C-alpha cells in the first residue's frame, strides 16, 4: 500500500526535482502523489516473480564509432541561446562560491 | 480553396502535373491559417515569409526535376517538440518560450529533402504531457469539428491544423497515444510507428523508451507516404533500426482476405462510451466483410497498462527534464546563487502537469522506493510485452477503440488528472511494447464528433496495419471536417476568451498573414 506522503517526503522530492514549491503547491503535490501512488499500487496484483525488469524492447548492443568529429563547429549558434550569455568560451551562471 | 480538401498525395500529384504550384498551395494554406487561427490556435509559431520562400524553392526544384517525390510541394505542420533549425521550438512550455535550435530533427530534415514546405510549429500539451492540448503555455487549441471541444493531445495542434484545412498533413509524436488519440478526436488517420522505426534525433525527449515520431493525415495513403519518407536508420539515434522494408505505399490495395484480427475483450469493458463501442464493433464487421477473420480473445493485463506507463514515463521525464536548468538555453529566473536559480527557473518555467510528473518520477526513482515502484513497473512491462507476443502468434492485428470517448469539452479534463490518464488505456499498450498502431476514423457519435478505430500490429508490421486500414477506409469513406469560414471564426472569438485565459503565461508570438499585412 502507498504510504502516506508526509511533508518531509514532499520536501525531499522537491530537492530531487529541483523545484521550489509554495506551501499550497506542496500540499497539492502531496495529495496528487498519494492518489497516484495508491493507483499504481494496483501493480501489486501482478505476479512478477522471476520476471526481469524490461528496460529495452529490442536486444540492442552498445554502438561504437571512431572518435572523429563529423559535424562542423556549431558552438556560436548553440551559445546564442544561453540565457546568461557566454564568457571566454564558457556559459555564464550565478556564482556558486563566495 | 478547393485544394484544401485534397489529400497530400492528391495535392502532390496535381503540383507535379502543373495544375497548380507549390507556392499557390502554400498561399491557400496560409489564407486558411489566417481564417482559423484566431479560433483554433493550432500553431505556436508561423512565419509566412519563410513559408513562401520555401515554397518558391521547392517549386523551382520540382520544375528542375530535383524534387520528384509524391509529397513534394505539400505544406506540412510540425509539432513544436521537433527541433527546426533557426525556428523557435517551444514544446509549448514557458521554459523554452524563446528557444531557437541550432540543429534540425532528423524527421524534419527528411521531409525537407523530400520537398516538404514547412508551415510552422503546432501547439501541444507542454512537453507532450497531457491528453487535451490544454496544458500548453500558449493557450488551448480547439477541435475544428466542434469549437467547444478539445482536439485531444498531446499532438492536438497538429491534428486541428490538418482537420481544419490549415495543413495537408502533420508530424506528431506519440509516447502514450499522443498521435492516435487526437487523430481519433479530429477524424484523421494517425500512425505511431514501431519504436526505432523513425529517428528521435531532434525530438525533445519526454519518455525516451517510448517516444516515437509519426504522421497525421486525412488518409491512410498519406500516412504511408509520409512514413516512407521519415522511416530509416539514423546514426545519431542509436535506438533507430536499419531495415529495408519501408516501401509502405506498396501494400495499399492489397487483399486482406484471411487476415486474422483479434479483439481483446477487455477493451470493451467499463468506461467505454456505448456509441464508441458500437462504432468500433461495426468497423470490425466491416473488416470481416473485406475478408478478414475477426474474433474476440483475452489479451490480459489490460488494467495494468496505465499505472505501468505513468510510473515509467514519469521516471524518464524527471530525468530527461533535468537538463532545463536556466544555464544552457531557455528561460532563466534570477536567484540567490546557482541552486536557487535552478529551482526558481524550473518552478516558474514548468506548468503544473509537468511539475506533477517530475515530482512523481523523482519519487519512484528515489532510494527506498525504486524497487517497489520503478522496477515493479519495468517487470510488469515485461509481462505486458509477453501478453502481446502471445497474441501476435495467433493474430496479424489487434482491433479496438482508440479512446474510450469522443472529444471532451474544453476545461473539463485537467481538474482530475487520474481520470484523464485513464483515457489512455487503449493506446499506451503499443508504447509499452514498442508496437506500431494506427487510428482510423470509423464514424460520428450522435453529437457529430469523430470516433477512432485502432489497429495494432506486431513490431515492424506497419504494412499489415496499413493494408487493413486502407481496405477499411476504402469500404467506408469518412467525411472531411466542415471548413471553418471567416464568419465562424469571428463568432468563435468571443467564446474563446474564457478558455484562452487559462494558459497564456507566454505571449503568443506567431505572425498571421493578416497581421503581417496590417503591420506593413
């Protein structure tokens, strides 16, 4: 059975999801998640003993290629979309250390 | 405007025959866009000058013999989660509201090489998360069959554009039914190819193990022709598979006598609208009259597809959408330091449905819950795949409804997300198992709304799907959507304000031809 979603759990998930939620959003998220997990618990009826988790539908192997650049230098077009701009070949972001 | 009623193949044939030019076709589509957009809101971005420039280049190419393909010159609408080089690609999200890609999605590039004229980028549920096109940050889209109804989703803009005569065909993407369900609601043919059939390069990822690009059109033949162009291996998508069997139009008209079609009994249970059920059963009889052997059987595990899907899709979404952090591209909020900026950017940039799925996905992947939820869903997915494998030993195709109901009214779905998710019950099995599936119109309900028939085949059996869908379509011609006129457009505008207001966090920035003329 789905556990009751506590305030601490929502705080923790908010950190994992990198979302700053208002108190109202947190309460709503808790209710939504509890209801959805309660529904997902339906899967406990399915016998999956001895069944491997299926991540890929087809048996695809790693695809290797020579490490050779085939595309041109598109860096300027890519940088053009950087919201904080670019400085000395790097994307600008807020300071992480004082 | 007569040409707006033609299929893409009919238009292509007449352009090649010199009856009209690609430029005239593009102008006709732009005029219809001008009439429809104030009401339908099918598009997020349109640049008429760019459209006409492409059309002129394609017309020259046709005259010089460089574009000889069946679809050359036909104007197409592209879902706004497929990257278009130099043209804004928003995923209907505030967080990508001003994002202009530096590269092109492979499916779009293949269309261009085949002489397509790209009209613009269509509205959708934000990041393809939704079933109504109401979670868009650019306002809801209306269903051309009934303006008070949703077009379905998430490829709702692509479908309303094709049904409304604004585009001759469209590309959509389908992770849990996002091509087939809106095609069903809009009286169109929508095809979700086998996972790996079409490159996902340049498709903004939602749930990578299930996302697939596919065509939306007014006929089965159009869908086959578009798939022929976009299918194939692409070294930049290592899940795309190299296969030679892509001559899909070759099977149109093939006899389906003796084809074995299974109807899962569980698809006709609780929750299915009676009129939809009756229309789909009548369609099964229609296929039987074409020579197919149709019978009911027990597929099993049907009730578990929706919870399996939402667990896996949310988990993958939480990982895929981690890249939107305000550093590399897209929207950035101001914040106190890096982490605060990340959180504010994402909180302001994503809408409620996207946040809901990111939260759920983060939870099911988190330490302590990973086994109980995420791995359990992957194990159930394996069981569901086995059930389909067993069915395809006995049957060539499976038949059922595309959606349990016809299009709901605007504004009535988002209040109860779980109820909305349950509407995906018939479509998501194909995504979980990687199967190709098609929605074909099979009637109208008493309110005049289209009903969709879904056919599903085993992996890489698109030809069986198309042969059966074509045979059915030829036996039961379906009416085109009544065309919107300028008068209807003006009448619809007043009623529009209410629904538009819900999703206008982003300013709409497309330019209509009319607006362009006014602005000189």
